[in-house]
């Protein structure tokens, strides 16, 4: 059988340069010249070779091509940390500009190790035609010795010694002046700069800009703190920042600012209400931070594109080595900067919220808390250890304390088995929040949430607990400490409360007893607390009651308990048993002295009620004080929380060997109460 001529045969597999030469009827050298784009081949022959290569799907060998041309059409880009979005955008700019010219980009990451940069650059140069060195950290003498060995090369954010290579950089000096001008216009004079890597040229330029800004604004007080370039670096330096009492921080870059924002949020410091933050670079995530980040915007991708064009000019001989291109940054003002906060914020915690204008009468300077001798028979206290469960039977239901891992939970067994209250050790609470055992969640019989823990507005609030801002100089409140004539300042003075012996008893009613060691900021024993929690069903009232009694025993010497109110901050006498409620659509305050937060705050009303609406559901928390009431600290507008104040406007002393009793009853109802019901309900609650 006759067959058609299929032309030159080739082996199975990928086509070779020989296969193309046979198919086109030319030599291998001719195919090579055509594939390498040389103009020494006649047009018709070149077309025949290209058609054969297309038909055979021929792919030239990059290695062979490089050997033939003496170049790889590849450049290398060396960065300190490819995880930094700033460097990623520079890479994108280089790649997008080099690709149309037939060049590919390899990346070398030095891991922020200046000592390894020269060796990595030399190795990269052996595999490519030229280098882009982005923000190299190596000393000038090392760079000067390296550049002749790796050229052609271009520098980004670094100028070459003796003009050995072109550079593309940013005018950070002018940028820092703009940042300071912005902060000063907002009233800030106490500034902190979080310095980047010591060998970073751009960090040196930032410092130079700050120096110039101080000449223009001699009134500013600038503190420079060593930090670094990462999110973790910014997170770790927050305590040092707050210790400076600065009102504004300029971070080396946006990543450092992100770490700073995260830690400030955890510690309950509001940005920008308490402190303003400025970053640098304007990476893509900056506008999506909470709050959005004010930052010095850098044309990152444009830096990369210009770096390629300068490098290409050097490769082709069209540029001089000393050429320098500088970009001017732009200040992008967003939500993380604001007016300087008032010198003495008027209320508790991190947020600036002045006390209501209609605030009620202030308490007298004497305290009504009794002291007791601590020589009572120790056998009267429950034994150490945790045993069984306890039950309170009442018409319509049963209350039962049950062990649940490391916590103890109060259940309403016969009416849907609702977990009414969970008592936890607080071991997972951050040290800056003053770890302490606390109740959370606490719920009504219908399951409505009545407590909140570590909310965004005040991270150091934890359900229902004993929280005191200052005991012998140690904070058991968490967050910042009020310093007279300065204001709230985060100090390294946080203590902790450690549960050492928890027992459950059946009478009177389901009872949880706990012995709690209070350790000061150094971890040394400060006092011992004996606390009792007892629950009782109040089914006819559609609710239940919880009584918390604590005896703070001064068994390690005298105790001095104080508060911001006693240190000169009006209306901020908080500290003692404190109940932080969950947020609601509406929160209203009732008391024996009248309606509204202003009538109750600072008053000695025997009871206080917070009624809340969540959707269509109303709940009420009524707090009652047995005996002679202490002043109430209460908030409803800025956050819902209340408790009797131990040291409203005068420090309280407990002598060695004496004890201080805290006693509070909470009545949780699944309805809204009327003002005229308060006295009767309080009397009922106090019968527990």
C-alpha cells in the first residue's frame, strides 16, 4: 500500500533543535540564531524556522540559550523579609515592569540578617544577570566592597557609597516632618518613636526627619524606643510606650503599628481617644485596621517599577551609577489619630466619659465597712478541697452547684436545667488584667445573659468579681492605674487572686466557699480572702438571688485600699464587688434616691437596679447592700456596670490582723421592675 510522505521523522518526546532544523531544511546554528532573535538570518528563512518550531511545539532550552547569549534574562531581588507587604509590593512593581522586556525575577530573602546579606547577594548574582537590593542592612564598607562584584545592581531605600550604583528611595525626612506637623496640630507634644532595625537606612532617615521636626517644634517631648520591624515587636513594646505617658506614637512601619493596636486593644487603651498611632508605608491592610491607620503612604509598587527601569538603563549603558531617584511620601490621615486627650480623664478605665452632670450626692469621707478580728476559730471555715454538689429545693425548681472541669456551675435543675452562674478560677486572664476568680456567665432563669467578660470597651472587666484598683500599690482591677496629676497610666503593678481551696456545702442553701490568696505585683502574699457564694430561687418573682460575701483578711500586714476617686479623680471611686453587665439596646438605672445614673452614682441608696432591654425581652439586675450602704459606682450610658465603692474619695485602711467584709446580693429577674418595687424587692433579696 502506498503512503503519503510525512516529512522528516523525529523521535518520540519533546522536539529538539535538530528536529526543527530538519523540518525547516536549515542548520542547527540557523535555528539557534532565529530563536535568540538575531537579525543575521534572512526573513523568509526565519519565517520557515518559526513555522517549523510552532508545528513541532519546540521549546528552547533556557540553559543552552543562556550559554549561547551569555545572559539569563533573569534578575534577582533581595529583600530583608518577604513577609512584609511593603517588600511584596516592590517585588510586584519590579516583576510587572521587567516582564514585558522578557526578564524574570528571582527572590532572595535574607531573614533580617545583615551578616548574611553579602553572601546571599553573591550567590544570587551567579544565577542571574543583575541585582535589585531592597533596603540592605549591611554596613557601608561591606556594601562598597560588594557592589563591584555583583553589578549591574540598583538599590531601593538605600544610597550607594561613592555613587557606585543607582538608587531609588523615599524622602522619609520630609515625611516624618509631615507626621509631626499633623500630631502637633492635634495638640500632641509628648511623642514616642518606635525605632526600626538599627542598620536600616530608612530608619536613620526617619530619625533625621524627627530631629528636624523638633527644631521646628521645640515644644515636643520625643522619646525613642528600640523596637523592630514586625507585628510582634509592636505588640511587645506597649508597656514601655505607655510608661512614657506619651499621647501619640509614630511606628517604624505599619506592621509595628498593627501589633501596637492589638495590644492596646487587649489592655483597654482606646485609640485615638487615649493615644494616637501613626504607621509608615500604607500597606493594603492599613485602611482596614480597627481603627483605620493613619500612615505615611509610600508608592511601593512604583518604587519597584523605577528600580527595574534604572537597572535596565545600567544593563544597556544608558544610565550613570550615581543617579538617585527620590519619591515624596504622602500622609494618609485616618481614624487612629485624634486630638490630644484631656490631661485628667474623668471616669473609670480606658475610655474618656465624664460623670453625668446630674450626679447625686457624694459620700462622706468615713467608711462604713466594718473590721473584724481574725482570731475566730478556723474550724468554722469549710475544709480545703472540693466535694460533691449542693442543692436548694424550692417550689418550682432546684438549685445545684456542680463541678465542671476547673469551674463550678450553679444549675436550676428542675426548670430546664439552666446553667445560672459559672464560677471560674480566671487562670487564663492576661496578667495585665489582674487575674481573678469570677462569675461568668450569669443568667436569668429564662437564660438571659447578665454578665460580660473582657468587653472591647474595658478588656479588664470580668463578670462579677472582687476588683480593687489599688491595694498597697498593687492593682487588682486590671488595665491602667490612675496617677495623680498625670492620669490613667499602664504600670507593671498588676496582682492576681488565686483560688486555693473551694468547697461546696448544702446549708444554708447551695453554698460555694473559696479561699483566695491575693498576690501582689511581685508574686508575694498580700492578704487572704474568704468568700462565700450562695444562691436562692425566687420563683414567685420570676427570678433568683445570689449573695456574695467576702472577708479580706489582713494577715500579711496593714492594708491601704484606695481608688482614682481618692487620688483626685472626681466620680471615679470604684473598687470592691463589681458587676459588669452585658450590653443591651436600653439600660436604665433605678435607686431609692431616684431614677437615672446621676441620681444613683455616688449615692448611699440601699439598693440599685439596672433594667435592660434586648430586643423584646426585659431583664432586671437589682443589687442590694446589707447594713449601712457604701456609695455606688454605676455606669449605664458608656457601659453597663455597678458596685459598692470601698474608697469613694478617701483611702481605707485595714490594720494587720483585722478583716474587711464585702457583702452584696444580686436579684436577677426576667422582667422590668417599676421604681416603686425596689424597696420591697431589695428587702426580699436581703433575706437570703
